[in-house]
């Protein structure tokens, strides 16, 4: 779109082609009359003739980033819960840790109980809510980030004290660093014979994760996920980091966020767990989710309770979408139902076209690993 031939540019500038060619030569560019000029050359030439180039800004209404990136005035921002992902080498205790936190912190008497699994849950530490992503931590980073979605505020890197730093530990550190999120190191399996937290600390120095006792700034917490020891320390540290970072969102706008997981349910149709990242999601809202769209028919929170609204950093399971989106897809609520439909249909259409020529695409599931 930004390209013009020498002759076309000459006409726009009310000059003769030869004048343009001369100017180009003086800039060290040899060109002919019918040659295409790139945007940089056009700007250079215009500069030479003292003409300002007005860039045409075309807003692609089907690009969800346009809505997601709409900035909020600072006075509309409020503190929101942090969203935490647990990563680390296989068998170092990620699943056990997530289960232990959930069991010890979600009140047993709550309706729906703790059997509900929606891919994320919220707990409270000293009255401060924390959202944990219960999905494969590495996948949350790799697949979601490759789609431009960043869902995590804080990364917990679990290292088994009897095993030390392993390849996936390093991978996890790299993901967290690439995402520029604060890291808390959880040295797990402290109950085990052969547990050697000092060795873990030594090994992590190589990756610039230096504990305070060695003059660094990285927070280390000692845990036994199976015995439930150190869980409160970990949660306290998460709250501490959250207070320093001051994660914020605007609860008073149309919601945007990311799909944590989704599947087709025989009775309920498309069921998707969404993490609300900005705004507040309401039952009845019209939304576009990845390449699908719909209206929020029903919304269930992480303890299986029906809710009508979901503020920032809340995970909820929704029904009402026309198709099943993918983990990592972003969603945007539109106040205008017709607009949601037209954007959704355009995206659905485009996806069909994109998929036709693309048989080599790796499915997101291929990238997922079980935690
Ligand atoms: P993941 O692969 O990182 O999710 O690891 P898991 O949570 O599945 O744990 C792997 C194994 O380590 C399981 O047998 C757990 O019971 C065990 N494990 C996890 N945390 C601890 C711990 O704190 N102490 C001990 N002794 N074993 C643990
Ligand atoms: Mg696991």
C-alpha cells in the first residue's frame, strides 16, 4: 500500500519525474520512471521537497489487539489480584503444590466444593486474592505468548531440593525472563532425605537468580508441597511482590482477556475458561473469542458457583459461544451485539481461509505438556 512509482510520486508532488530521479541520484539511489519506491525513499524525497507525508492509519476492526490495547486513563485503574503461574522441571512438584495450595486455601464448605476444575483458581492470603493458573505452566508461556497473550504476572519456579536445577528448570527461567515477570523460587521437597537447598541456590546463581543471603534480590521459599509446609510463606511472598508491582486494571470497561482452556461439552456445548484481564465480564455480554463469538449465557467461578460478574484477574467458565476457541485465544466484549457478530464472523471466515493453505501448522495441543 505504501509504494508508489517514481512517476506516480512526481505527479503527487507536482514535479517532473526527472526531478525526482535527480534527487534520488543525489541520495545515491539510481531509479527509473516506473520503478517502485519504498516508504523510506518516498519519505526522503518528500523531505527534500519540504512536503510532509501524512501516514494513512487504517484501523483493522477485526484485529482484537485494537480493543485490547486501548489505554485506560490512570485515574480509572485499580489494583487487581496478581496472576501466578507455577513452572519447573517434571516431577519437581508443580501439580502437588497447586493441589496443596488449593486444598489448604479454598474453604471446604464452599458450594460446588473443590472438585471443580476450570484451569485456574483464586485463593486469599490475608484478605488479598491471588489467581493461580492451573494449566501447564510452560504451555501458558510458550503457546500463549506466541499468540501475543501474556497472562502471567509472577512466575513461581519450583526446584526439587534433592534434584537441583534441571533442563526444564532452565527453560522455565528463560520463559519467565523473556516475559519480564518477577520470579519467586520455590525450593520444594525439603522433607526429603538428601534435600540440599544450598546447592539449588548455588546452581541458580548461574542464571542470575541470587538470594538475598548471597547479596541478590531473588526471593527463595523453602517448601514441602506434600506436607503443606512453607505454603503460607510462599503466598506471603506473592502478596509482597504484588504490592511492589501494583498490578492494575480498569474494572469499569468492557472486558478483555485470554482463554485458559476450552472444550466441547455434550450437554452445554462450547465451554471456555476465560481469564478476565481488564474490565468486568457479565452474563449477557456479547463477545468475540479468538475466531468465534457469542453471548455469555452462564458463568461459573472456580468453586463451581454461578456468578453474574467477573472483575479483573478472575477466572470463569462460560457457555454461549458458537464454537470452541483455543487456549491462548484472546477475547473482547463489545457493547454492541451486532459489532461482536460482524467482527466474529469476519474472523471465523478469515480462519477458514488461513487454514486452507496451511497444513503444516502445529496444533496448540502438540505444544501442551501435562503438568
Ligand atoms: P510435577 O511433575 O512437577 O507436577 O510433579 P508432581 O507434583 O507430580 O510430583 C512428582 C512426585 O514428587 C510425586 O510423587 C509427588 O508426590 C512428589 N512430591 C511432590 N512434592 C513433594 C514434596 O514436597 N516432598 C516429597 N517428599 N515428595 C514430593
Ligand atoms: Mg504435574
